[in-house]
C-alpha cells in the first residue's frame, strides 16, 4: 500500500506538471506516467525503460523546473514505493538499481542525442543532490552483485563526464558505506542550484487566457472574493489577471523566495514520523502534527489553509442571535461573544419567543409571535433571507 510520504510526493509532482510551462500536460497523462515508472522499476526490460524515458522526454526534460520536480519525486519514489498488489515481488535494491538505469538512459540521451547542452545541464544539476539518496537506497543491505553493478555504473558516468569528479567520489563513499552522511558544506558544493541566479520575470497574464476558469491559477479568484460576503462568484467574469511584463519588483521576488523556502520544509516535516523521540501524526488535511518542548501543537502544510489563518477565522466565528419583531417590523441583531454574554444590546425579549434553527424559514413572516434564531453563520445569509421573506422593509439595528 502507498504510504503518506509517496502520496504527498505525487501531489507535489502533479502540481508542478499542471502549471503552465513549455508544454501542457493533460491530467490523464499522470496515471499513465506512474504506471510506466512502476513497470520499468519492477521489470527493467529495454522496452519498459524506453517507454518511460520517452514519456519523460516528451513532458518533463524540456523544462528545468519540471526536471527538478521529477528529481525530487524520484527520490521519494525510491525511498517509499512498494510493489503494487498482484505484481511479482522484486527486491528493493534491484528496484533502486533499475531507477539508476533509467537515469542513465536519460543522461545518455541528453548528452548524445539532444539538440544542445541545455537538457544535460538541467538534468545533472537537478540530480546532483538526489543522486546520493538514490545510490544510498540501492546500497543498503545490497548484495555484492548489486554493489558491483553500482560501481560499474558510476565508472561509466565518470568516463562520460555526466557529473563532476567530486560528486562521483562522494557517491563512491555512499556505496562503500551507506551510513555516510553528507556534510552541509559538501552538499552545498555539489548542489549548484540552491539559489536562483536568474531574475524573476513577470508574465503578461497570470494563466493561459484560453483555459476555463477552473483551470486558472487560484490567484485569479482574489479579485472576485468580497470580504465577509457570502456572494457567489460569476464564472464568466473570472479571467487571467493582466500583469506588467518584465523583471519583477524586488519586494515581490523576496516574498517568492521566502515562500519557496517555506514549502521546501515539507519533506523535512515528514521525517519526524520516523523519529522515535517525537510523537507525530497526520491530520485529515495532510498536516504533520506534533508538540514542541513548550507542549504547543505544531503543524502546517503547503496544501490548504495555514493553521494560523484557521485559528484566526475560528476566533472570529461567533454565535449570532437575531431577534425579529414581526408586528413592529423591526430586526435587532445582537452579536454576542458567547451564550450568556453581556456584550449584546439591552433587548427585551417579548413573550412567546421561539427557539428555532435556520431551516424554519416559514416563521420569519409571522405577525403573531416574534422569532429568535440562534447560531447563524454567516449572518449575511440571514439578512437576505429576512428581507426576501418580509412583505415590508425591515429596519435593522446592529
């Protein structure tokens, strides 16, 4: 069964592929890719490797961003993937070796068959850091035959010049001793794309104008969301935002860098699940929850609302009491911090007050008995309901 690490990795990888880039990828292609990758790693035939490689050439390697996302996903796949139900079992070391064989075919094509060196550069830069983890997974508890094949593969890469000499030397250390840890200085020296040197360029539009509204980036919805109003958005009015093309403002670029730095910590948070000293669990939102030294609940995720935002909105969500005087045609809305609060206006409750829930709409027109509706959220909907069911205008006191 697929574990939570791989589920998150698949979702992150899919999100990177569905963004507008060099080529558009249809959602139906994603399950096909996962099938090709699993088939190639379980049964490493020439046909299976070529099919998977061709899909990657058509959809991934033409973009440096997608290549980096693929490198991160392949690392998670090598670490957490399991044999699908009904498939013939294959040792984990052999599966990891097959992943490296797939990478070897990609490197060979990028160097000898690509139109220029861009694909080779993007591929080698994207896999400099993940390469150590891929080789480590293949070396753990590996038999002598598998280790021999790993060393032979590295020698081939060294002769072809796919990676720098220090990267190959460090990888040999990992094969001989899988417990070898990469020092931060050594990792930063081999991972050349930790910082982005190219400037951030603003596009002319935020999304493809030819796409339907539900395929556009979520940021295009912001102009159509009215704060504290439960008004539906009109789909036909949702269009890509018009931007000023050219270099992005430095403050915006810094905000993007900070955001990317935050989401890079997602993988590290899932490592807490393997830490015996930390009691962590995953919530329904995919959050890794644990308590820090101060016993405060800690947990967040890139997907969905942040914990701080949810707590803020929960604090604002207060019970609402609406007292309707049908005969006087007057509505008084008392916002209370809780039941029994003294913060509400001093209203006299007439005799015959009825406690009902929001679905008893018919009583709103009563001219005989006043109605109190409790726990209305949001209260804007109640205003519309009140006005729609009244024969004469109401006067609302807030």
